[in-house]
C-alpha cells in the first residue's frame, strides 16, 4: 500500500505447496491508521530505530526530535515515513516505485529529503528493496522495512520454534531504554550467539541483563561482512513445521532482530487473528541505532550532492 509503503501480505508455498501468508498486517486501511504503533510492514524513516533523548548534533547545531518512545525518538517519530502517503508508480508487474518527499524540519530533521524505494519481486521469489535518498542540507538517514514475519503463517502462535542463524560475531548491547552503550560485544557464549542456526526460543529464559533490557531479543547485530562489495547474507530463518525458509541479504552493516516482545494479543490482524506475544519477528537491515550520537558507529550523515 502507498500508506507507509507497507507490505500487507506475502504469499509463499509451504512444503506441501499450500500458499501461506507470512507477513502480519490488517485487512483494512482503517486498522493501519488507528493501530500504527507496531509499524506492521512499513518503510521506516527518516531514522530507523532509536536516537537517544531524540537529540543529536550536526554541523554545530543541535536538533530535537519528537520523543515517541520515552525517553527516546523511535523510527522517525509519530509522523515518520510509516505514516505518510507515498507517491506510487507501478513500473511493471514486478516493480513498484514509491517516493516520499520529507520537508525540511519535518519530525525535527534538517533538510528536504527525497526518498525513493523500489520493491521488486524477482523471478527467484525474492523481494528486493532498493532505497535511495538525496537531501538539500546535511541530515541523518537510516531507512529500513519493518515487516513482521511468522513462517508458520501470520497469526500462528509463536516464532520461538523457528531456527535462526545470524551472520554476526558481535552485537550492540543496550541500556534499559534500548540505546546502545557504544560497545561491540562478542556473541560467543551468550544468548545472542546465532552464528549456528538454533531455535529462537532456546535462550529466552536467560538472565543476561541484555535479555532483561530488551524484554527478549530487540538488538542490533553487527554483521560479519567480507570486503567484497554487494549483497551478503545477514540471516536465515527456517520454520520446521511448514518448511518455509527466509534468507536476508543486505548491503547494510547491521540488522535489528526484534522478537515481537511488545505484541500481546491486543492487535487483531488479518482474518480476525490476534497477534500474540512473540508471534512474529522482524529482521531490520540498518545502520546502527543512535549512530548520530555514537562516534564509533558508521556514520548515517547524508550530505547534499551525495546519494544514500
Ligand atoms: C524496535 C522495538 C520496537 C519495535 C516497534 C523495533 O524496530 O527495535 O524496540 O518496539 O520496533 O514495533
């Protein structure tokens, strides 16, 4: 849909060939308008994930963003890209181009920013998402997609049986408000070690302070990238009962693995199915959260004349 550039459905065959909708969402626009705090299927911008206290400095000026996830700013603010109507152009049956012009000062961010996203459904059954953006003033940008998946089908009880592999030896631990501490921590020997595939639910009972801060998995993983340019595999998820497997490839340095810890059954989605606690996962490819305030993280600054 052109509302938030949201993916509302994604049908794939399971091991018996039965078409299965693996993306959470609603049956009507009205539901998206009134229950949008979960960001179902949405394009996220101008800045994916959190900026500490909604404040950052750029070229000697301090910018204040709306605080919509106290005490921080989350996913571009309440009127972020997920809540905007994008201009849509169907290029052909396999390519949809969406464009949104975010005004100078909108949700506190500097510069007019033109964002363009092309969704492509490839002949290999891949969904490819190409993001570009340009700005007329220095700004910060971190775009992603917030689709929630359940590979047993949207509305199935849990994702904790899914086998997950994340190609990351390190992750970015967070404080109790989910802002990275700035440290890159080794996953080895922790609940965050997904270097070999195993069930998401295996370590959910861990007393690791990171599991307590995240209320489960809600963390950015620093991807192991080789020097080779181009897409590299970030994560693989497999649901044994349906045989559906998803691979995530990206150019980005990080991926947010969010295990649906804020779902509680109160949002009722497609076909009247409630979305229970941890009944979906997001794998949001991105630059690291709070990068505008963290000198050691790769920069998310976009300068005029450059293309994101
Ligand atoms: C964040 C979660 C947040 C969720 C919103 C994720 O990207 O990491 O902390 O609750 O988005 O649905």
